[in-house]
C-alpha cells in the first residue's frame, strides 16, 4: 500500500462525504429524502441510473468472468444491457406516471388492499438484502486485499459509510454519489481499455487472434460453452438477466427522482448509452486481464476472478492506476449499497409503516424519521448477514436477486399497467409465488447442494439441476397472476381503483388534482 | 367538480367498492376516440419491436447452445458469436433512438387529448 493508494482513496471518500454534507442541508421532507424532491434532470438521473446499476458485479465480476471464461462472461454484458429495452419500452414511463416514491406505490395506485402493498414491500426487502449481501461481501474482500485489514472491519467500514450517506443525505446525496462514481468508473475503464488496445497495436480484430491461444481454453475461449454447457441452464440465466432489471426496486425507484415521464424516458436513454459503452469495454478489461495478468495470478488473488480489473490496471499503469481503479471499485460499492439501503428503507418506512400501519396518516416529520430508522435497521441487518457470508459467491447472490425481481415483481408490474382484468388476488398470488418458487428452487439447486465437496453447503445430488431457477420461476409468477385473477374475480374486490383511471394516467401522465 | 361514480352496467364493474380520485370520468375518457387512437398507435408501434428484441435475444443462447454455426470465423478470428453479441448492442442503441423519436409524437397526441378533454 503506497502513498498513492492512500491519497486517492481518501480523496474519493472526502469528495463523497462533502456531497453528503451539502445534500443533508437540503433534505427536509419525505419527498426530498426518498426521491430528491423529483428534481433531477434527465442526464443527471441517467448518470445516477448507470451509477446505481454498474455495481461490483458489473465492474469486478464481468471483467473477471470474461478473463477466466471468455465469451460466457460476456453474456452478462449482453443481458444486462438488453434489459434496458424492456425498461424503456414497457416500464419507465407508466411507472413514473403512476408512482410516487416506491414500486409498491405504483402497484398500490390500482390495488388499495394492504396485502398487495405488503407483498410488494416484502419482495423489495428480500431483493435488497440479497443484492446488498453481494456488494458487502465484495467490498469486504476488496478492502481486505488492498489495506490488508480483517474482513469484518472492512465490512463495518463500508456499512457505516453507506449509512452516513443515506441517513444524512437521503436520495440527493445518494444520487450525486452515484453520478460522480459513474463518471470515475467511465474514466477508469476508458483509460484501461485504451492501454489494452495499445498493447494489441489498436488491432481490434487481431486481438481475437491473440486470445485464441492466450488461455488454457484455447479456441473455445472465443465460443459460448466454457461455463454454460447446458443450453437450458444458459437460457434460464439469460431470462433472469433481461427481465430482472425491470423488477429491481432500487432501479425502479430512480424513476421517481425526476419530474415527469418525459424526463424518466430521457434518463433511460442516457443510461442506455453510458451502460452500453461501459459493457463494450468489459471485453478489453476481460481480454486484457487474461492476456497480461494471466489466469493463475487472477485465481490466486480471488478464485472467482473479482480482482482481475484492479490487477490489470496495476500491470498496465502501475501503482497510481491500480489505486485509482480500486478506489473507483470502492466508490462503486458504496454508491450501490447506498441506493439499496434507500429502497429497502422506503419499503419499510413508506409502504409498511406509513401506508399499511398508519394508513397514510403520518406527518412529514414522522415519515422522514421512520425512513431514517428503517435505514439504520436495513444497514444493521445487512451488515450482520454480510459478516457471516464471507465465503459466499458474489455473482450467485446478484443473479439470485435478478431472478427474484424478474419472477416476483415483473409480472405484477406489467399486468397492473396493461391488463384490465388483473385484480388483488392475482397480484398477491403472483408476487408470493414468484418469490417462493425462486427461493425454494435455489435452496435445492447446485448452489446449496453440490456433489463436489466444498462447492456448496451440502454434499449430494441437487434436486433442481440449474444454478438459476428463472426458467421455472418467471413463468410461475405469470401463471399465478392469471390463475389468481380468475379465482379472485368471483369475490368482492374491495378498494380497487377503476382500471380506466389507472390506464388513463399511465398513458397520459395526468395526475389528477396535483397535475 | 362533480364526482362521477362507475355505472352499474359497465362490464368491468365488480361488486366491490371501487375508488376513484373523484377528478374525472375516466370510464368516459378511455372511450374517447383520441385515447383509443393513442393506445392503438402505441400498440402498433411497440408490439413488433418488443417481439423482435426478445426473439433476437433468445436466439443467441439457442444458436450457441444447440448449434455450432456461430462458432465459424467471421472477421479474422472474431467469431460470429461475437458479431451477434455486438449486433445486440447496436440493436439496443438503434431501438432506443427509434423509441425516443416515436415517443415525441405520442407526447403531442397526449397534449392534444388532455387539451380537448381535460383542461377545458
């Protein structure tokens, strides 16, 4: 650890803390706390979406996966980018038109029943916890490697930092930390990509020729199939990737930080360009690490390949560049966990406490207080879980979060907007079926029960063959929505808003008295 | 402003209590020609693109998983697998721009509709 590393690290931390101090002074109301008062512009929110989305899994995980497994690692880039077409075409504008603070608000705009909002909040909290666990475990490993401090202290440092951002700065601070982090991440990745290309004499096509013989996989490094030998398992993963984004609570929440659907749309467009350019560059990160760091060195540092990108930076640009990239990775994790804490806290404080327990009769002050308490609670639980999860595979946790989001949230979100007959029973059935199916199938999958000793918690034959259960759990969520709707149709559906109103507002952005 | 409740004979009426925001007669609004036109135009625009991008996306694992046609060399040693994947990036960017352009025309339709039926 050099002078460079320390100074760059503390510069990044000081910058983000200053933003929080500045943001704290303008966070008074619930709307400012949850959604920055809806005041972000299109490009600001687009950058923040990119900052929120390009998590440790994207930056550290994909670079490592491509370096070790070639094209199979690049599937993540393809899937996570294409996911934004689903968001742009089907979700972003109607969501902004109907919602206020949270995803459950949007579903609640049609179904007044407490159980609908409760189920949505439960999904949000589950997804947030899995996603957060992945980021915290990654952060712990990163700081442990860089500063040589104990894992548990690393997790505590990250945990306390994220809590500070959220607690004092709310969504304004979180958004700006994400924006700055997105800029730093793009700069770092562009510099590394340029250096890698230079090493390949700026010959993009020639790079593939070199890679054909550069790894232990030989030519199959350039093809699909190094990891995903079973096509059905691969399709299952790709379904979770492409549909999951549209159900991630912390990404959906970002659409409430802008003033209207037009701005929500323009922020997705900015995000698509930034995220797309980033994912193209993951090829250079991955190829570069495989060629210039080498498989053995990458695996020696971290068996999942998570340290490939910082190590590549070190090889190409020496200590300063490695420190910069590590600091960016750290800022990445902080920005993402802060966004996650905020969406978890809003599900507890806004959906469960304010809307279900207090039936919407809370003052601004109580709302903000409840949100801050919930943020402390979410942070505390996730830190505790992370302390016991050092050995868990980070990529598996993130793909599980995507799978739950795709199975439990996406059917309900789509049907709420587009299906006239959809009702309370269908919504609750869909959300709970998606959630439970995904969790149960994972519990009996090779992630938990594996014939290879040491690969999972139990040794044995898994009852479900695929690592990611999306291919079963997503259809289960949709089918439960339809079945629940037809069973529930015969009953009294008290407190449902007329579909005509939801449809009209979703299409036009008309907001009633306030609009 | 008059609060119009749902009529008993509308097809969607369930026996339970329906809540409205008491602002407008939404049942009438969604039956106006302008709204129907808007929804129809959107549907005609979205449907082929949504079907196309899901099909193109899912063709990738099917082609790589069940055939080896993408393993042939395309340009130098860049195989068709990579060309297909880069093609998906281009598709995402192109569809995004097409969407934005089209959405602006929908914005105008919405303005007209609100101007005629809501903000009298």
